[in-house]
């Protein structure tokens, strides 16, 4: 035994945590602050970009009498957004009467005859009409589909059962599944598969979109159902009764 040391001092203290250095403490707090500030900063900059973009597009269209900078020394942020909202409301009110509908129909016929413009106009018009007439249109649920090859699975969003020509030629048991790309879920592929060939997921569409947007880094929590122990208990109770019946038959 070394001199000057007790047996307790010779045993290393394995349970005592090591002290955290100043640099490690500052680094941890810095990243914690980034996690909190990043969503707030991203939301602020996105809103600022949209407001500035609309103001820069709507402002030049206004006459000097309607511009705030004519009467003040600075422009009012968001004034273009307010003007755009009022203009769209007035446009909707005008098109509600007979004259407005006739004017919109005349404009529609003109734009539908211009080459190249008619393709873009028809596609955007059809999309807006679908969203306006069916405000409840949304993806139904999340599923796993075997795509693009066997034993390769990806997350997809169920849109609806096959309808129209696709349903008549392929069968209404087929379901449309939108397979988004990562990290941009706004683009992807629309495939029709048998519902029996998909694996249903309990996560919501929003959770699936977050998982795709983060390339699988953000995974929603999942607690599998616990198997019931009632059948095992029933079997243990019934076993003595079976043994008693066998003894009675042997006697």
C-alpha cells in the first residue's frame, strides 16, 4: 500500500461525473439558443420577404395620391398587401353579378386562344377551381408503398380511389398515392397501386411531411400496442380444471 493513502483513496471514483469545461458549456448553450431562435427567425424572414415582394409589385401600380410616401417621408410596410386584399375583395364582388361574369367569360375566351398562354392559364385555372370547389380536398392518410423497386419502400400520401377513365380501365380498387421527393415534398410522383399492397401508417399527413422534409431526421413518436395478457391468464386458470377432469376419468 502506498504511503500516505487510505484504501478508500486508492479506489477510483467511477460514479463521479467529470466537470464540464467552460468551452463545452458555452457550446451547449449556443446550440440550445440556435434551436429556439431558428424557427422564429425563419418565420420572420419569410414573412418579411413576402410582404416586401408584394409591396414592390403593387406599389408601382398605385397612383401617387394613394401612396403613403406622398404624404410621409417613408413607405408603410405591408401597405401593398392591404391594397391587394382590398382589390381581390372588390374583384370578387364585381364578378358576382351578370356583367362581371360576362367580362370574366370574355377574358377567358381570349386567353384560351393565345398560344402558350392558354396552356399555363388552363392549368392554373383548373387547379384553383378544384381547390375552390372542394375546400376539403386533402390527402387522406400516410402509407408505405414498394417503390421504385422490390424491397424498397417509401412514404406516400393517399389521395383518392381511381376514378374516371383510370378507374374504368384499372379498377376502382386502385388508390392514387402521391410519392413526394426529399427534401422538397411539393414535387413527386403519382402512382396507382392496389390498396392491399400498401402498408398503413398511424402517423398523420403533417408528421409524414415533416419526416420527408427533414430527410428522415425528424421521426414521429410511436408506441406499439402491447399484447394482451388475458388469454395467458385464462389458459393458466383453465389448466387445473383440465387436469382434474383427466384424473376423474382415470379414476
